[in-house]
C-alpha cells in the first residue's frame, strides 16, 4: 500500500472535520477525494502530507510507503504537494521555484549545479514552459502557475503526490486542458497520487478510484463507474450530477410514484406504506406521446433547451414535481414536442432508497 | 492634447487649487519653516561658532550616546518584531489578541509615563532598585535605562509593519518550502525573509527616526548627567534652557541632519521598490 490511513479523526475546536476515516491507496493509483466544501477531504489530504496532525487515538495510524508518518518530520518525508492557490515563491523565478527542493538539500546529498540545471530543464520541458524559466510567478497565467507548482513538487522525486483542488482557481476551459494533461502525465510517470476536488466531473474523468466524502465521513469508495452507476447512498446519487427525485411509497415490494410502479423489487421484506425516494438521472427518462402499458408519469412540457450536445426538457408532473429529461437530438426531432404539450414520462432506470434501507436497482 | 478638458469625475478647478494651496501652506508653515529656522538660528553666530558647538565634547558625547542607543534599540526591536510577527501571523494560540494589544501599548501611553514606569520598576526606591543596587547595577539615570526606555517607545514600529503583511501572505509558501525538504532556518531565510524584506527595512527606518529623536521617556530616566546620560534631544533642551540659543540650534541641526539621512534612506528604498516593480512590469510586457 502506498498510503494507508487508519481510523483518522480530526476536530477543530467544536467542529469535527473528520470522523474515523480509513483509506488505502495502492501503488501508482490516482485517487480522487470528492465532496462538497466542509466534507473533510482537504483535512484528510493535509494529514496524509503531515501538515496537520490527526486527533490522538491509539487506533489512529497513517502509513506512507509502509512507514508511519508521525516518525518523520514534514521536511524529511518527500511528499509532493500542490496547493489550490499554487503557493509559488513569489520572489523567485520559475527556474528557482522548481530548483528549490534540490537546492535546500544538505550538502552531502545535494546534486551538483549542472545536475540541478539539467533536472529543472527536463521538468520545464515536461510542463512545456521552457521559455518562461526566468519569469516570475506574477507574470504567468493561473494554468501556467499550477504547472510550475506541479513541476516544483515533482523535482524532489516524491514518493506520493498530493493535489489540493489543483484546478479550483482556474476557468473552465483551462481546467479541462489541465485535467487531461494531468491524466497523461500520470500515465507516463505512474506516481501514486491523491487529488482533492469538489468537481464531480473532474473526479470521474481523472481518477482510477473515487472516494466520496460528506460531513467528515467516507460515503463510498469505488471506480468512477461503480460510484456513478451503483451509488451507495442518497448523498452519492445527488452529488454525482443532476438527478430527478420522485417521492413514492412501497406497495407489495414495489416502489410506486403516483399510480405508476417502477419495477419489481427483489427483496420483498420491506413492509407496505413506507415512503420511497426514487432517484432517476435525466438520461434515464424517456418522453412518450402516448402512455405505454400505464407505466408512465403524465406531465406537461415547461421548457426546452436544445443548444448543446443533448436536448434538456423540463417538465411538470401531475403532482407538480419538476422533472428534467435529457434526449438525443434525433429523439427530440422524432417526438416533435413543444412547450405546453402533454406527454408521458417513462422511467427506464432508477435507484430507490426506502427510509434507511440500502439502494435497490429497479429496471423496467 | 487638450489640457483644459475636464474628466467627468474630476473636481472643479477652484477646488483643486484651494486644496493644493492649503496643503502647500501646511507643509510650508509646519515643516519647511521650522527646518529653515533651525539652520538659520544655528548659523546666526557664524560658521565657526556652529562648528565649535557641534564638536563640543558634551555634544559629541550626546551624539555617541544617541547613536549607541539607536543601534541597540534597532537590533533588539528587530529580533522581537520578527519573533512576534512570526508567531502572530503564522500560528494560532490563546492570548494572541492580548499580545497584539500589548504591542500597541507604547503607542497609547504617553512617553513620559513610560519613563516613569521604569523609574518605578528599576529606580533606587523602585521594585528592583535595592536589589540591583546591591549587585552594583545601575539602570535608571544611566545608559541601560535610556536604552530600555527607547526600546519600549519604539517597540511597535517594526512589528506593526510586519504583522499585516505576514498575515496577508499566509503560511502556504512556508508549508510548500517545508514539504520540499527545507528546514526551519532555510524556510525563514529563503522564503519568509525575502517576502518581508521591504516592510522590514521600512519599519527599521521609522523605528530609527523615533529612537534618535525620543525625548519624553528618555528625559525621565536619563537624569541629565552631562557627558554621561545626555542624548542629543536632551542636550538641545539643556542648551536652550541656558539661553545658549545658537548652540542649541546647532546641535538641533545635527539631529535634523540625522532625520534627513533617515528620510533619504526611506526615499531611496521607495525608489528601489518602484524600480523593481517597473522592471517586473517591463518583463511582463515583453512576453
């Protein structure tokens, strides 16, 4: 295990930021810690880096490359860390920033001047900023600064790379480019990496595994596919992208929305009458002109937004619930719907949560 | 270019002129006039008398004491200010606000009161006076008292320059340096110090001006022993009280010259900062 954190808790005064969290990261893996602000993801990252200490507890231990981190000081640990706001040394040039970690080494293990120059130039090449070596951080764009920060972290050949919202301060376009660039970089150098982000798209696109955090706890750990398609909790469903919520009830082992039942329940131990919360993603709904075997919610089209790669249709159900449906342009043309039309919304796929019961996947 | 053209939000001409006139009048009457007066009065009895006044052994001893006091004060306050701003800006601890308030205390207390405090603490009848007397250490009415009083009075200058800047800069650069393997001293020397150097020098210039010119607190603890515990400002006062105006102004001009040197250092510093900024702008423009 490259990183093995066990039973980590952290509280600040009255506020408990992390509650008994355990996390393992395999060698060479890129893991994303995903969650809203205040979910504890940055706190966990800072504890792994050794910047913050976990609350004392005999069960608590954090291992990086099979070594308990509290035994070493931060400066001996060789952890690569990238800050959201870059934290570049403002009075040093790009070159000096990257060289810093090599220059501060004790004389015995410090590389020669030529070796440092060679290493820095190699990293400048990697981040494609060779021409900017003698510029100051204030003269660079946000995306360039973050690349310099990454090169600076990589210069010390760290055993793990920790990134704290590295693209959080950049605009959408630059963020996407950098994301792809980071993914390629990771494929090239295979350094064990932990990335903190609140952007679900970023986590799903970049990471090998996603750790979804909420209120100081881990809600689910899994591959992007697993967390997206088999969410373990309501929080995970709602956090990962847009979702429609229908309030239904349980009738003979089935979830029922209004008069429409959404499929068969494998486990019929749930008693009737319990309230069921049915989560359906916009692309898992279908719009029909006519009801098909009754399994569709009668709705009225409120608004159509077709400027994009998909068509988003907003509807209002008989029960006055807002529904969002995503259609392909082909399907939208075939339907020929307009705002004000009465249509039927069919649920193709859904996740149902009954009280505190775990998720059950329904299909019709 | 049409110079008569008004920008939509600029003030009317008469208001601009009035404001300029008021400012010039203030500077002229309150600053320029006294400085001119000092030098004319100093030279009233001729240049040789002027030279004689400032090379008088008593005047030279006062000058030495002033420079000596200022030097020790600056070193002491520099160390204190660095330590205090470092822990206030970079760490959270109970009593932080109390420390901030205490740093401001010398600004709030009248210098005369500060002097009296040290008489009460270290004087012959003060708390530690008898104890120190038995050990043969004299603080009040001697150089140590003057140094202590000056340190007290100038104590906030450097810290007040550093604290807001260090708070604004935060701790991320230091954290980054530590993570890259730098030790505490390397982090301070290579990251923290370069980031605060101008504020530091600026604070030193201000503290120095005050240290050399301090009168109230020093006057109380000095005892006015000529040739031994007289600083330049005290020496000026003594000469003045003896109706020896020309000599008083001659020594005062010495003090004014020290102030001019200090101000020149400050101006040079500001010029340096502007040049650095311009250079970085030019470098950015080249890109």
